[in-house]
C-alpha cells in the first residue's frame, strides 16, 4: 500500500486541490466508465450526479436513487466525495431548496449508498473515497486499500484524506462466509 502526506491549500471543490487532481489523473484518466454520486463541480467522472440542481452534473437525484438506477451496469470506478459532516450536508443542500429536517440523514446514510454502489464496480475497478477519515468501501464489499493520500491544509482546517481501493474478484461471501457482514 502506498501512503503519503502532502500539503495543499484547501478548496471548496475537492477535485481542484492540486495533489488530489494529480491522483485522479493517475487513476481516472479520461473519466470514461467512472461514476460520481456526489459530484458537485469539476468531477472528472463520465456520469455525474448532485442533488443540487445548480451543479453542472448530468443527474440531480439523491445518491441512492442515482446508484439504483444504474443497476445492472458495471463501471471502472466511483468517486465518493460526499459532504463530510452533517453541517456540510446542511450547507450543501440548503441551496437545493431542501430543509435539512426533510433530508433523511443518519449515521448509516453513506453506508447505505455504498451498499448499492459497490455492486456497480467491475472487479479490478476502483473506489476513490474522500473525507476526514480513511474508511472506504472496505473488505466486506470486496475492496482492498491500495493507496492513501493525506492532504494537510494547515491552520484550523481538517486534513482531506483520500483512500483509493481496488475491487478484488472476491465477493462479500468470500470474506464473511456466514453472511454476517454488518
């Protein structure tokens, strides 16, 4: 596994941060066959989605619906860059005309998106996760961490942690034969 730490100025759009942009060029290349359920602006993915209709994405659905509607298709990878906190969710989706109280968010929200999204990635494909932690899709969904990029922003800014995982040929049952993977 490759692990490195770099410093870069923060940016409201993750994919504009120089070392992150460089990492994406390494894995995503031209974006063909990639999906992004929380795209915002500047996503290199071919199929982009963001709940906020002001964002320049192909679709404007909640992330679970977006992933469910792609069922049966297989992709080279997924960019998983959701808002990192409940406060960020409020800020991001207030502009979409939604009252935060109406958004059905709980501790399982991102996990529920991953439960649907992992089935869309081809064996050998990638999940690139962004956040304040290195939790990605994980073994239970058949992924193995191959690279972690820690981007420090200095001052009082939290680091951005990028976790690159590759989907193995194994299924959930191979890792958890008794079916207990919760």
